[in-house]
C-alpha cells in the first residue's frame, strides 16, 4: 500500500499592514489572511499647546512614529515565525482628519507645526467670513456639507497663509504643498523630495471644506472666495486603489499603498455600516456617522454632510451624516496629565466604580468649544454640582 504524500508546507502566507495615525498615538498592525493581528506596535507622540486653545503636532515626530511602529511590528511578527518580509502584499492607511500641514516640496521640511483638528486659533477668521459672506456660517454647506468652523482644514490653511512668513514665501515661489496627515505620510512613504506622490482621498478631502461633495473635486468658486491657490492642493483619489509603492529607506519597501480613509470613515467601513446604519467611535473625540447611501442628506439639526467611502475610482460614492464631539478620551488624558486624579487611563473605570452615581456632578468638557450640533468655538468647559464631600470618583 503506497504511502500518502505529506501535505506540502504552506508557502503562500499573505499579510496586509495598516497604519493608524491618530491624534495622540500611531499604530502599525499586520494582519494575516484571516484578518488576525499577528504583529502590532503603538507609539504616543507629543502634544503641543503653545497658547490657550492652540494644539499642534510635530510632523517629523509623526513620521518617525510611523517608522518605529512599522519596524517593531515587523520584528514581533517575524519573531513569532511569520514570513512577513515576503508575504506582505499591501498597506492601508487611516488617519486623524482635518489636521493641517504645509511643507516644502524641495526640502521635505514642514514650514510650521501641524495644526490639529481641535485647535481653535482660527475663530477670528471664522467670525470675519461669517460677516462677509452672504450665507454666513452656512455659506459653503450646499457645496461641501460643512459649516464655517475652526474644525476644518481650510480655515487652518488660511491662518498659515496669513500668519506664517515661511509659508507665504513658499507659496509665492511655488515650493509649498498642503495636505492633511494622510497626504503628508503618503508623500513621504512614496519618495518625498524624490518623487513623492501628492494625493489625498475623498474622505479626507471632504473634511477640508474645499471639496465639492457632488463632483468629488476641489471646488473652484470656494478656492476663489477664500483665496487659496489650487496648486497647493493634492490630487483626490478613491479610498481603494493602488496609490503608489513604499520607497527605500522604510522598514517596508516595494509594498503598494492600496487604501486610505479618514479614521471615522474607516471605522464605518470596518463596522460594515450599510445605508441606514450608524456607528459611534470613542477615541480622542466621539463621532457618530450614519451611512446615507448614494444620497447627500442635508441636516437641519447641526449635523455634517460628508463622504462615507468610495471603494474604487469607478465605484459609487457612499455619503454620511455625522455628529462630531471634540472631547471624549481626551478628557481621560486631561484627568491624568493635568489634574493628576489618575496615573494611567486604565484606572478610570476602577475610580468610577467607587461611587454609585455622579452625585449630581455634571462635567461638560468643552475645552476647545462645542461641535455638533452647536458649533460654538467660544464655549468652554464647565463642572457643576460640586459639594465638599465630592471626590474625584464623582467626576
């Protein structure tokens, strides 16, 4: 009786990698063909608060955090016996939205720190536009789905154009590039000053206040009204297509970047939200998005109209309405870093369980204003109901 041949050793391991660049940390996760995480690493980076209401990031530090996370995740997966070097087939990218950066195309250096989405330094620009434009705060809503707010990238870019001399000079000489964090990362991953690809995806572009929701292109009348040069802006692509390959000098090389979405849009897609379904994500802030299918819904209750996702250049576009809350997990960070009530985020649950209720204590963490549905950048945090016997656990 002949002996059955042994099953050949599996040599076709397939992996995909995911860059998750958030507001307070960066992660890189490697998944196998069963969507099981087989290696990951996370790095926190510095938050800068140069003035009240201002929040900035060092774009070079973010870049380095991506590099470190890639290398460490690869090391962990390899140490566990996974042949990631030959099996990694594609990279996807998700990122904190709206955070705005301008850099030099000739040197690759940022011309100013990245201005973070929750930064409110542009409040005076917002008030000025609201007074000058016929539609007031909602002047651009019909085109881009967004009210005039400190939240969105266009206002941050205007501030840079008006207040930073190095940005002014670079724009005048044609050496400036604008982008949100996805654009910055992709440009550097694909070559930087040596031919880096200057792109953004439709979900991130829909958060700038500059993209027409119907055409999915930069809106020329809006650019003209705001005085923003079109040549600064990246090309808009879909959420699922090969954008370019990672160049040499990174822990991973030659692997295609095959997808990019803003973090909340990626969460909606990851939760498989179909039309009429919603997801809520709690991170630095809290964001509820409802998939409205291929229809753009205009909210009359202070919600945003935005792109949900577009899974390919010729795929239909799904839209969403969104309720955005600026501070959620950031309040836990505040309890840890500013008040010292806890030493680590994981202590928050045990502390809360020490009391049966809040005891009438109410805390509104409007550190940098209120988003949906109020859109009041002049609002500030408040804590009420405090009595002498109240403790940190009530808060």
